[in-house]
C-alpha cells in the first residue's frame, strides 16, 4: 500500500483507552443499544507512546481554551491555553524555511524543491471573509474557492451503539459545527454506516454505506454543510486524517454536586482502537476504509455540551481535517430547542425508502397521506404543521423491542402474551382492525405473535429487498409506517421508539396518540414518555 505524509506531522499523546459513556442525563441514550459482555473496543492493539512536546504519557494534563461565552457552571472555569498548535515546538523546519539555502545550490534543486513543497506542505485553512460561509449553506453550493479553504470535521461513535443513538449523536455534532461556522469555514464529513450490532442479516454487505442510502442529503445541507466520506477523500487528496481526538470521560468521574463544563488533554484511559503501521501512521476502524490513516492521535477528557470542544478546534490545532472519536461523550447544546429541532427536521429519510413505506401503507393498511392528513413537504424548512392536524391511517402502530431488552429491562418490558393483551385493548379502544408491528423478535416469537394476533401486519422484505435497502433501510421503513398510524405505542427507553415520537411530532399528530409505551407486567409505576414539543 502506498503511504504518504510529512515528518512535520508530530504525534501527540499516543496512549489510550476508551472511556465509558457519561452517565449525565443529557445523553438520553438507549441502554438497549449496547452490546452485552466485554467491549469490542478491546480488539485494537495498544499504540506505542511517542514523545511529544506535551511530555510522556501519564504527565499532568493540559487545560484547553474555554469557549467564549459558553456556559461554565460550577466553581471554576478552564484556563486559556496558548494559541499555538500542540506539537509545534518539536516540529522540524517547514518546507518554506528550506528554500533560501537550497536555492543557492542551483536552479535545478530549487525547481525540485518547489515540486516537493507543493506535494508535502498543503496550505493551512484560510480565514474566510465575513459572510463568505455561514451555517445553512449547502456544501454542494459552495464556490470552488470556499471549498478549497474549508476545514473538515469527522466523527465516530462507540462501536456497540445502535443506528438510532447514532442519529442522536449527529444532532449534537451538527450543533458543534454551527458554532465552528461562526468563526471559520467548516464542513461535516458524514461517517459511513456499517458494522452495527443490530444489523445481523447474513450474507449482506453492510460496510461503507453512504448516508444517501438512508437520508436525503440536500435536506441535511439546508441545515449545515455536509459531504460524504468519499467526497472528503477526493477533496483532501488522500485517505489521511490530520488529527484524531478520542473523547473520554474524566478518570476521577463526576461527583454529585456542582456541575461544570470542562475539557482537558489527558492521557488516555482505555486501550486505543488505533495502532501504528510501519510508517508511524495510525490505522484503525475508520468506517471500514482500511487504507485510511490518522497522522496524530490524542485523548481529550470532556464533560459538557458539544460546543465546549470548539476552542480546541479553532485555537489549539490548525489541522485541516479533525476527527472526534467517541463523539457520544458530547452532550446536547440545547436539547429540545429550536436548533435541536431544525437539525432533527433536516434528517429527512431517503425518498426511495419513504416510497416503499407509503406503498406498503396503501396496499396493506388502507393508508394514504390524503386520507390520513399527513401531507409531506419535501422542503422541511417549509413544513410547519399544527399538532393535532394529522389523523393517521386506520391501524395501530407498535414497536415491540425484544432480544437484549428481555433481560436488560425486565421490569418495564411485557411478555409476548402481555403485549398481545395490551394491543387488543388498544385496538378495541380506538376501533382499529389492523396492527402494524415493528419488532426485533426472533423467528419463534414472531410465529407465536402471528398465532396470538392474526390481525398483525409486518413489513417482511424479500432477500432482494434486504440486499437493496440493508437492515438500516428496513428499520427506517418500519419507523415510517409506525409514524403514520392512528395511534402508536412503543418500548420504554428505546431510541427506536424515540425517533418515531419525533417523526410523528413533525407530521403533526396529537401527542396523546404518540407518547405511549408498553408497561411491564410487574411494573408498579408505569411512567409514560415525556412530550418534547416541536419548536420552529
């Protein structure tokens, strides 16, 4: 494999481990999305610890610059760090500093040097003129000059996390990007999908899946500038990421009491999922792109909202491409606010998946947008529906989570017989003759459901459809059909159900028909989901 790079890229802290996700309530994660048993992160080999200007691994951490105007709750605020890039002191002279002495050796050497300089010394991202690049500009609509000087933000999530938790992390990172865009031209590189725990269909290639397979990219670009990873490779000139920051919690944890937002560059806590190759570059998962390498890897302990990391990206590094690994450790800037809902509304499902879901509704559930009052505007910025306007199709929508929830949430997940009893009660109450069920139940359980509930309807793809839409596409089709039901009930603390709640909120359903869940048969206090009202 051909490698390239420059010795000017000095390594940062190369030790590290993966920290457990923060337990702070702002995460709103789904415990059922995690893989039972040992972490898969332990598969990676430990990286050799290089010596840097920050000192050997294990030395005192360095406090990073606070975000001006950020909410710094608590007793202390982080100190401001120097604006110089980490590792700059240990770098060799730049290509430009070599030119005068080399020019004296002859014009031939100078021409050769200029050619090498062009290849090995990419220009730093320039500061855009005021108004040249603002949040809301689509990446595809940028002039060529703007695209040439912008910086790239990439991210990834802990491998065990599921599809719908990752959608939530996207909202957090989008908020960070909006903060960055107030100072510089940035674009978010969408992390390719693949290798998720719940995607277990055999003989289906489910790696390096672009976002366009599941979401409408023009809609995403109306909120923040985004590009696919393949476009990043084409623009950046190769499969290299200048700086990888592995986000982690604080080793000492968070003690009950005053909450403060803080971020420090510290030795890594867990074993890194990155290891050095023979060229001293970092190899890792990188979404299944085996040729991709990181030039520098270091760890940041973080406790706070997503935008707390903005000053690190703006002041502490001049790397043109920066990746945030374990981005689920960042919390929401403004959960449930207008910014949150703008990003959530921009996450429009890919049209080909919506068409499949709509055709299934029409054919098997006698449901159409006209009859259900669920007309959909392709431009999400123009879609503002009053709650209670949507009626929904003549069927009950159900998300019945099984598998790991059976033992992980025994108290608030019913048995199959208990679920069927509740379903029949709801069908009778709302005078519905059909029920659509989205479930991850094993084959034996689905067969039992069919016997207990002959009225049940499910989207069961053929092998060809599964190969075409992938497990992620099938999940979206299920969510789309549930989102159009007259009445919906889901599973406690499941992000799959959360995303359906949001979709129905966008479509304009009465909250009473949306925020409902099954109760455990021995559950004494069956608290129903909180209504997060849409904000325009």
